């Protein structure tokens, strides 16, 4: 099995009732197609992982085209040069995913290949505040201290910024979980 987090590979995974049609188009576009089994809520389904030497923009275009042609909600995509996969939706939105080996949670789809099991879980996306106006009362921020991320609620944005956040921003030790 390949190391799915390696930055120098790209791939796409489809789970669909129209898998044969998707495979035909992938072959026509010179993708290497690898059959997978997926297990979700007690049911096994056929899935497919596909690889190609195309650049990231073409890979994205091909996946969006297939999602729209076959009215599929999403696929899993990993771009060359990146370490993590993403869930890509028909409208082009993407959500970061982390790869889990040997998943035991039946609420997460597991993919099976040659006795290896792996799953994808949605990751938290963060943004980094850069100015005082980025902070609001009640906002939860995370700061890096003692080799771990800790949370703090913003009580007084002006005072908290001057006493605490300004320095953390300078040393890139502050982040906020995205709500979108």
C-alpha cells in the first residue's frame, strides 16, 4: 500500500452507484485506477482510487466534472505537494481531512485494500488573526505554550490584544478554529 500522506503523490477516491461509468471516464483520461472496497454502516461497497500525472488544477477540474456529470455529492482528493487529503464537493468547496489507519468507528467510511484499512476524518481548519479588529468578545482562540495548544476565551479584545495576543501573533503562536 502506498503512503497516502506523501506530498509527492496525488489521487482521488470515488464511492458511487455509477462507479463503472466513472471508471470509464477515468481510463479515458489516462488515470491508473485501483479498485477498493469500502465499509460504511455495516455495508460493503465498491470504490475506486485513481492516480494520474496531471497537475493539481487538471486533477481538480476532472474531479469536479465527474461529480457534476454523475450528480455525486463529494469525492476525496489529495493534491501533489500537500500532505493531507481533502473532501471536495460538487460546488468546489473543500474540507481538510486526516487519514486514519484501521478505523473502528462504523460512522466513518473505511476503505479496504490488500488487508489494509484506512479512513478519512474531517480536520479542523484554522486561521490566524493579525490585528486587534480580528478579535471579538466570547471568541475562543488557541495559543501555543509548553509544546501544546491551549484555549482562551476573549473577554476584552482591546486589553487581551495588548497584553497577550500581540506577542503571540508576532511569534506565530496564535490561531482560531474556523467555523465554516
